[in-house]
């Protein structure tokens, strides 16, 4: 009888491999992303079995909770034209196959030449401390011993942030924005005008017909703002 | 007997299943009655009686509703993806239930007392987007899709500030274990020193569960019912269950993080911790209903601005302030060790 | 049993039981209620009109931007968690190391703000 942890290890690994295969083979891109999520879950399970609780949770939070949501957004909203894709496959198949073959050959060479260094255990930079959980252990070294790497990661995030904005952000024309400062600083005098109206006098006679003719744009501004802000 | 439950595999599995049911059944009962109390409370706010026909004071109304839903036809739209269409409500419901595994109901009393409990809850709440997005996409209906997108963008926006609020609490407690966080509040509940974060959490919790005044994803007046417009019968029922279970969960989380969970106030510790936790949860549920009865719906651009331009900088700044304060006054947990 | 496994086993049990309850409810409803679908009933809701166009189509790029910014801030939070629990032991150096990290990201945040990427019209 195998132990419970071995049972779960094989269970998670089997589902992980199967769903990874399904990611590449499924025809519907949304299904592929959902299989990818299943694969992430099982990877998190494997992390847990290895005792890396923090990594398992971060895998779920960052990859499943954020990255895969973006993937799902993309595949759901970019309508992928399957017929066009299929045509493309035939055109690019020889090139793709050649690149794949080269990559496979290289990987094969690496696998053949692979051997584990005999002193691998002693090469570990920071061995896991025995008397604390791994979140504490990570916190103790990440911000002090590995401070340069940590700072570099902040720069990477900064580049990602700026890149995303530069690539995707467009200011659209013809939309109205709410300008809170403008709304708050309006005074009654800017918008309201109290008039004494004689009995029987028409609006044209008094010159209070709205909107006023184009000649006075300064008077038009508050009206426009009022319409945008007051919901 | 003790030996059987703690030392054999079968016994252990049975024990855990028993514990699971002991948590889930009360949670589902509480959920059923929170729908009843919501209707009663809304009725009272609007000078009506609320449900009062089925059973004494309408007390069996939730079960009548459940039976009605059960006997309705499950309509699956022709253009829908059948499997994903039925999976979406299940995702919402299962996630809402799974989160309860780590909620401590008394000292040391969580079914799964894991070291990274708060991260687990954060992970589960960030997965909540999937039920909604999958539902919106699988229905193949414009309203559902638009509602799902809005809902997803809203949930992920507010999740960032929830994350920073959690970091503030962890800074004070020095642990990711929910039980330790509750224990650290023995003398002072965190709603006092972290009051601004408490407010940010309360508002983000409304947005995270898509409740009024942030219920734009299901805004009846513009996109009919949002992501579940095509759902009927028990598939709809599961969404409903999931939504209320999530509300209960966020209430429980708020009580654990800021109101001392099972800790008794004023030294009234002869009343068991479970009762206190329940009372605090009910208080937050009432807060939900009260807000729903009081505030009109937000506009979408205002909602996004509140999340990204107000709550995000505020909570991030507060993380730095809290850490600096604790660092300067040497009050950090673990420092004396 | 393996210690971590013993801690997390209840989570699996919760998953199984919740799946069971959910499946039983939907399945039970499909069994006991009469299912009589016809073309009008199973068409997508569109205010009584015939549906026009496919619901799955291109959408505002703004949603992607929100998702990308969310990933970045989520990672920032992920970096904050281990820092928060071990701040007492890594002292002032750890504190300032994190301040520098947050400072760099605040620059990015200010850039976003000024570019108007956080605005929604």
C-alpha cells in the first residue's frame, strides 16, 4: 500500500500532465485556458506536498487569480477566426516544424548531457531553517540577503506597468469625463442668474433666450459642464 | 473510540467529513435565513412587513423558495456552451463553501488550521471572478457578457486594496494564521488602531461581493440582471447561494481581521466564542442590508475611480505608515525574540 | 500522515462535499422538473428582439489594461506578505529595502495617474 502523500503526488501529477496536454490539444481557446487553470491548481497541490505552502498560495493568487484572468479576457474577447487560423497552419507548417525539430534536438542534447552535480545539496545558498515555516524563512532572506534581486524585480514591474500603458492606453475622443474639482468649485453665481421679469414680456425681448447665440462662448461653458456632472 | 478517529485513516477521514458538515450545514442554514432577514429588514426600512405568509412570521419562506426553484425548468440557451454553462454556478458555490475550511470558530477551532490561512482566503476570493466570467461567456448573450466583464473588472480592482488591508493586519499580528491573528487581538481589536483600513475593507467587501451600492454588474435598469440573465431554476439558485455564502464569508473575515473573531468583548468570556463570532457576522450582514436600503447605485466610472484612485493609494500609504510606526516604537511582533 | 497533507486534507473534503451538494441540487432539479425546451425559450434574451450579432466579440481594450495593472499590484501585494510577517527580524534594513521597492512602483503609479490610465469614461 502506498502512503497517502505518494498517492496524492501521483494524482496531482497525473492530472497536471493530462490537463497540460489538453491545453495544447483543445480546439476551443477558452477550454484551453480553463485546462491551464486546472494545471495551475495541480501544480499548487504539488508545491503543498513539497511543504512550500507560501509558494502554492502565491501560485494560486498570482497565476490563477490574475494572469489567467487576463488570458481569459483576451481569448474571450478577441474573436479568433478559426477558418483563418486553419489556413495559416498550412502555410506556416513547414517553418514551424523546422523550428520545432531544432528545439527538440537541442533539448535532447541537453537531456543526454545532463548529470546532477555530486555536491548539489551543499551548493544551496540558504538552506531551509528547521524551526520556522517557509513564509518566515523567505521573508528573512528575500529583503536583506537578496536585496539587489528584489530591487531589480521592482524595476521589472515598473517597466511592465509603463509598457502596458504605452501599448494599450488611448485617449478616446468624444467622451465626457467627470471633473470633480470643477464640480466642487462651481459657485451659484456662475450658473444662476436671477432676473426681474416684467409681466407679458417675451424671452426674446429681454434677451434671456437659452442657449445664447454663438457670439458668447464664455456663457455656454457652465451649461455644458452641468450636463456632464449632474447625474 | 478516540483511537479510531485519530489514529486510523478511515476514522480520520470520517472525522474530517463530520467536521466539514458541522461547518457547512450551519453556514447554509445561516445563508437561507439571511435571505429572509434581508427581506424583513428591507421591508422594515420601507415601512412594509416583508415575507409573512409562509409559516409563522414567514419563517419557512426560504425553504418555500428553495422548493420552488427546484421544480422550475432549467433552461439552457441554444447558443450556450452547455458544460461551462452548468459549471459556472457550481464554481461560484464551491469556492464560497471551500473558503469556510479555514475560518476559526473558537480558539484553535478551524477545520483546516493552516499556516497561510489568510493567503488561502485571498486566493479563494480572487478565484471568485471565474464563476462570473465563465457564466457570462458560456451564456452567449450580450447582457450576460457585459455584466460579467464589468463584474470581473470591478472585483479585481477592489481586490488590490483588500490585499493591502490584509498586509496592514498581518504587520500588526505577525502571522498568516487566522487563529494567531485573532489571538493577537486579545487586548485591542484592530478596528481601533487600523480604523481607516477597517472602513476601506468594509467598502471593498461590498464591491467584492457585487452588492449595493456597487451592484452594477446586475444593474436591472441597464443590463437586466448581468451575468446570470440566462439562468433559471437551481442553476440560478446556486449563484444565489454562492452570493450569500460569499457575503457571510466576507462578514466572517471582517470580524476575524478587525473585531477579534471569537474573542469576547468586555471580559464576557463565559459565552462561547462561536456565539460571539456569529453575532459579529450577523452585525456585518445587517450592515450589508442597511447599505442596500440606504445608498443609490454608483456609476461605473465613479466605482473605478474610488477603487484605483482613492482606496489603492490610501491603503498602500497606510501599509507604510503602520510599518513605520511599529518599527519606530519597536512594537513589531517577533522583535523581542 | 504527512503533516502538510493532514493540514490541507479538510480543504479537499470541503471541495468534495460542496461539489456533491451543488451537483445534487442542479441534477435533482433537472430530474424532478419537466423540461420542455423550444426554440423561443432557449434563445438568448435581448429585450424581446431577435438577437442580432454574436455576443462574443471584441471589447474595450480598457478591460485588458485593468487586468494588467491588477497583475502588477497583485505581485506587489505578494511581495508584501513575507515582508509583513518577518519585519520584526529583518530590522531597519528590510524596512528601507521595501520602501525603495514601493517607491519605484509609486513612480509607476504616478505615471499611470498622469497618463489618465486610471480614468474611466
